[in-house]
């Protein structure tokens, strides 16, 4: 079995792929920078046990990370539980995607993996959205090259900042209100966060399609954005929770043959 890990700012997402490429399971842990390698090892082993997987079943590991403080600890944790080779997405690994940006090294590993995963599902051009703590939208041109993107604050981050910096606005859940025009403060906030974020994503998708000269380019999304916001979008979003893990598996396949 191949284990694929994505260390993000909010969660550590991981999954196990069988030899035939089938995703056997996926799970997530909170990205706590205070965790030691021993604690990570303990948590991962217990999570694997939930899915009937033993460390002895692990034949290979690949990981991507945007949290440097956790990268080394996770590697140490994995080395304590398995002798399998560990690949890390970065310079030296072939992704199959050309990055036509000013500084390709600045592109987060999870974003590259999301693009790789999306290109397994669609022919380019296309738009890839990673909707999490931050919302990152990437454009892939007709040649399959990453040509640029947009970074925006996620709705939970925006809501937290709004509540923190105002005296009387309450914290609310990111769920759709009963109607667009809220009749009370909580519903006004919910409407702004849910329908406002959806409208923002719709507008950016349209602008990016125009920039790509591809009005029908598919939009593939992943991340922890609530379903209430995804369903409020007028743009058709193909949501794939494990898109980054799928990209990690594809990158491992490409490099395992080398």
C-alpha cells in the first residue's frame, strides 16, 4: 500500500492507495505544530488501525507540505513506523506539469498536487480551486501548464477577522440563511459569508475563463469549503475531497518508475 500525506495549514490529510490505484481510505488530523514525531507516529498508527491497515502493509510513502515545522517531524514519525521509501514533492520529483510562473519554487506543493489530480480527470484548459483557510485559484492553459492564479482569504478566516474587529457581530456557522436578505444580524452575516463567497468564486471563475480564452473550462475544487457555499455557486464546481491525494499518487507513479 502507498500512503500519501498532505500537510496543510489546517489539517494533515492522508490516504492509502492499493496497488491497483484504488483509494482504500482517507482521513485527516489537525495540523498542530506542537506535536512531536512520537505523537504523530502514535496518532497515525491508531488512525491506520481504524481502517485495518498495519504499518507492515506500507510499501511506499509520498508527502507534500506547506508547514516546514511539521515536515521533518512527520518524516521522523514515518521512519519510526516503516522502512518504506519516502518521497517528498519538491525539486527533483517529476510532476508532469509545467509551471509557467515567475518563481515556480513559490508554488505550494499541495497546489501542484491539486493541479496534477485535476488533469487526471479533465483535459486542459481548466481551473483548479483549493478552498481552505485561504482560497487559491489556479489557471491551467490549453497546453496543460500552470500559468498563474489568485489567492483570497477563506470565508472562515474572513468571518473570524470581522467578529474579532467589531464590537457586536456574533460568531455564526457557515450555513445558508433562510433567505438572501437577512432579517437579523446572524442571518445577515450568514448571507454575506455564504452567498458573498459564492458570488466571489463565480466572478473569479468567469474572469479566469476569459483570461484563458476558455469559456467552458471545467472548474475542479477541493478543500474544506462548506457545502453550503459550494452549492450556492452558480458555476458548476466538480468537488473532489481527495484531489490532492490523487495528485500525490499520480506523482508517485511517475517517479516510482524512474
